[in-house]
C-alpha cells in the first residue's frame, strides 16, 4: 500500500508539473536573434560554471562546434565524412560506423546524408535521408525522405505481460526495411506538426551459438504473435510537438509535450497484423538555485491496438519497457504488451565543471487492455547517475540502476531526455 501511495504521489507530481508553463526569457538589446541567443548562453555559462576550464575543454568545445556530437550520433554533423558510435538497437553491442553529409546542396535547399553502421555482434544498419527545406519559399516547411535497412541478431524477448519471467529470456533475429516520407510545418519556434507515410518489410528468425536460447525454444506463434511470419506493410499518421526546452541535450528548463499517431496496414491477406499506434509523451524541467539544481519529470504512454478480434499486433512491434531510458533497472526489452506507461522523476545537481550528478526513480508497467492501466502491479527501479557536459550539452551519461532483478550499469552518449518524435 505504501508503494502504491508513493507512486500515486509521484504520478500526481509529474502530471501537475507538466502543466506548468515555461518561463519567458528576458529580452536582450542585440541586433539579431542569433546574437541574443549567443549572449544569453555565454552569460548563463559564466554564471553556472564559474571554475576555470581544464586544458582539454577548449579543444573539445571546438570539436563540438564543428558538429562532432551530431556526427557521432546520427551523421548530422558538419558537411563531409562522420564517425558514428550509435544507431543500432540496444543489446546489439557497441556500434561503429561512417557517414557522409552535405547540407548545402542547391543553394542550401537540400540536405542529404547516408550512413553505414554495425557491431561486432553482427548488427547492421544502412540508412539515407534527404530533406528539402524552404518549400514554397517558407523556411518553416520541411519534407524528408528516409530509407533504412536494419539487421539486429540479438533482440530479446521475455514474453508478453507484466508477469513475464526473467527465466524465459530468449533472443531472435529482426530484419526490417523501411521507407518513410515525412512533411511538416513549424508554426512557431516551439510548435511543429506534420504527417508521415511509410512502408516496409519485417522478418523474424532464430538465433544460434549463444548462451541465451533462441526464441522458438520457449515461445510459439500463440505466445509471440507474428513469430517467423514475414510481413509487408504500409502506414500513415501524424504528429505534433510543443518544445520549450532550453537545450536539446540535458535541458535545465522548459519541456516537451508531443503526440504521435500511426496506422499500419498489413498488405498480406487477410491483414492479420494491421493495427494502430498512439504515443503520448511529456517532459518538464524545473530549475532552482540559479539553475544549478534541476527537477526533471517524465511521463509517457504508448498504445498499440488491432481493433478486430481476428487481428493482432506483432510481438516485435509491441510497446516495450526496460533498458537505458525507461525502467532503467531492468534489461532491454524486458516487458512487452499492447499498452505501456511510465512515470519518472529525476533530481540533478551541479557537482563541478563539466559534471552533473542525479538520483532518479522510474515506475511503470505493460498491460494487455487499456482498462488495466492503473497503479497496481507496477515495476520500480531507481539509482544514481553522472552526466558529463561540454558546451552545456550532455555528451556522456553513466547510470547505476537497481530493480528487483538486480543492478545495471549504463553507459550512453544519448541523453535520457531525448525527443523520440
């Protein structure tokens, strides 16, 4: 009962704070908006980080200004060749890759990139993206074409539902091909919305040569719907986001609130795997003590539903919890089901130049029916974290998370406050 009450208080705190409006930045007497932003950043940096910078900070900052961080993550750094160290799915091993980008094609109207990434465990990702800017002479209009082939040989599955057992841990191969067209408009600095059309192919298969059994040793098409049944699909949907965060990586104030909806149509007869997905996400950041302390609040819910009794959602598409971002004390892909929701609270504080520390608590679960979305049977995890910053951006995250299933050590160059759509 105490755990339930504690979580009720946590969720009430989270959702109440998400309604808090972001503070209005003070106007500066500068010639351009770019100068205003730069001046405010320098003033804040001087206030927050008063200590003298080390010998390595200057060169590192210059690398960041040249787009090193964006290049490492997704190939969106400065023009030219990029080194990448993320991109493949969790549990596939350390990613290594190269990419190439040009953002100045046709007088800056076209931005194109391509990457190849993989891991020693056999994962492979090949993708390309072309973005057309300034449609109809509007700098706020965007149109993006995205293409991806992905091979992930170490996907993990424990069964469906909040009562799945860690003893049933299995692995499977997932291969996907995706083509996506996304178009949108930035109504203001903070609000953007758009539509997307996509299509692709998905294949699941067994794994071998591992200490974790292949999925067919424990599950079948009844307990893992869609197992070994290749699927071709098309999809369409829309999204809207309201983003007032002051920083994209490691924000200290503001928030992000978004909705994403997608309808997937199974092209094979009788359309067994046609379904819909709805995602709701909210983040809010409350600074105090001159922004050297931050209370970060997170809440999200994901729903996948087929609508008809003769249709199901494939197990590899089901909402998931566990890993490096949600329920951090549990393994990647630990919980699967039609509906997933989570609330988290994190307190961060300035330790010394370039380092923040944090304590956090996560709580959530996956359920089969939306009517089961309540505060009973929740999974909890919590821990302590270290966030390394350069030029105010979080460039490395180290979390130690604890749950009833043990202790997890998390190294990541992705910030926990990432925007997923």
